[in-house]
C-alpha cells in the first residue's frame, strides 16, 4: 500500500478531511473536492491498473494508474498541467532572465477573496509592465509567466515568476539582443499597474471597502512593490528551464519538509527569508489542510501563460523569422519539449533504485504487458487487452480485487500504512 505522510494527515483514523467536508462542504470549491478525491485514491489498484505477467514464472505485477492531479505530490514530478504549456513550444536560444513580481502583504487577502477576477489579471499586468519597458526600446520580447500562490509557510502569497528573453524582434523584423532591465523602475511601474488594475476591476462597493488597503499599499512602499530582477543575467536557457521546470511542478509543500504528525499536530520546516535560516512551523492538522487546499487552482485556470514572441497567436509566424535570424548568428531554437520531457516510470525507478521494475526478481525473466483496467462508475472494466489470454488474466484479477476478502485486506493494509506514517 503506497501511502505518504500527506495521506495520513488527510485520511487516517482521525478523519480530518472527511470532518472538514461535513462541516464546510458548501464553502469548499468543487475543484478542491475533486482534486483531493483523486489524490486520495492515487495508486490504488481498485481505481485501475496496468497488468504485467512474467514470461518465465507467470508472476503477476500491477502498476496502478496514477491520478495526475494538481494536488498529488507523488504525481507532481510527472504531472504536466502547470508545465506542459511551457514545453509545448520551442524556446529561443538566447539569454533569458528569471524575474519575480510580488505584491504588498496587505493585498494578499484581497486576491484570495476575489481570486477568479484577479489572479489572471495579476499575470497579465506583470507581462504588460515588461512589454511596456521593451516597447520603449522598440523590441518585442518573449515572455512565459507562471503564477504561484503559496509562500514558504503556506500563506496565500500570490506572485508571478517570469522568464523573459533578453532580446527580441524590432518592428523591422530584426533580432536585437538586450541584457539590461532597471529593477528600480520596474518596481514603481509594477506597483502602479497593480493598484490601477484593482481599482479598475473591483466593483464600487468592493473598491470602497478595499480603499484603506490600497492606500496603505501605496504609502508604505515608497520604492514600489518588490521585484527580484538582477541588473545583469548570464543565465542560459537550458539551465533556467531545468530550474523553472522543477519549481513550477512542485506543490505547496514538499513531503520531506513535513517532520512530525501525531494525529493532531503537524510540524514542517521552512526557510525564513528574514533570518535566512531554517525554521519550524507548528499547525493543527485541520488548519494545515485548509492552508494547503486554498492553493489548488480553479478549474480551467492556466497557471502558465505566454506573451510577446511566445504568445501562441503570433508564435508560428514569428518563429520562422527568428529561426532564420538566429541561424545567421549560429543560434538555433532549443527543443524545450525534448529537453524537459518527463521520463517514464520505468526509467525513473531504474535510475533511482538501480532496479528494472519489469525484470522478475524470482526468475530473472521480464514482465510482459497484458492490458489496462480502468474504473467506470465505480466498477473495474477492461479498457485494453493484448489477446484472449490477456483478457482472461484481467478478468481473473478484477474478480479477485473486487472480492469481499480482498476489499477487507485492502482496507486493513491501508489503515496500517497510514498508522505507520504517524509519529508517536
């Protein structure tokens, strides 16, 4: 039974998640209920599996179908929802800069309260600030922006991570390199953009209520909202993509940061930016769960967006021009899809543990793929079978898994696995 510490916090015998749903179901977003449910049964053969049978000794191996959810930490490495858009297109082989746009702390709850209306606009405004600066240089850059809503202590802290080409196309169709952005100027422009956006988007009633927050955010940030952008960038696109890909895929908290759970209390490590040291945060289990689920994005919300030369509306047209120009400069487009393509589960397990999961430990022969079983309306159904023998194997496995004896053993094994993850 493959469970982790997050499963224990949500679903062990204390039933924290089920209790929260009973009390607050009307207030919990439907996408949260769906994503947590997928996470709950991720890796459970009762929800579907791929069947492999050893060619030698006929040993049977089940490979559970993963949920690929936005919330599941096990699937985060391979899950491509927040990263697939970024690697779908080629990246230009030029210097890229990593810029982070933050907002005043007093405005965070405002974005949480009106997340549907404000979060996309926050990304658009950050891109507009950068495009406006380059427009003065008569250059159109390529921009890929990613939204993060969590801070190191799981607080709601919306901020935009952005990678920007340090160069672009002129109106005349020429490629120009440019490697300087004045971050002090960006801070002022970013602050003005955010405050104007809020006043433009909120209703008169909402704006009147939020006016003290807006005024305070302006007066206490004389130099503008914080923007992390070094004066010079020597980062190449390959190294930057590898860094961003890891950062964009992870959820609000890595499992190794959770150091203690006893059924009531959760302790986790975080990096305190004020002291630049590791610190410990203590939270009640239900408070911890509520802090996590608010970072699940709304259904259909794109946390990765493309602007400028990377905008899909103009990318195909511009790409041919840029390719021609960069070939003259002996610079080629990098195949970002190939460079960041996630490895298959067999490759990951072999590299991590040094063991081929499809090699039988009993006889040394290899497992042969037989077919796929999926769950439809709560019932296991054969989706694909290699041949008649494979179909027979799959039917037998479905009968065994759905037998009352097997269900009882599964529940018992799951309870024991969750109990083992708790600290005494």
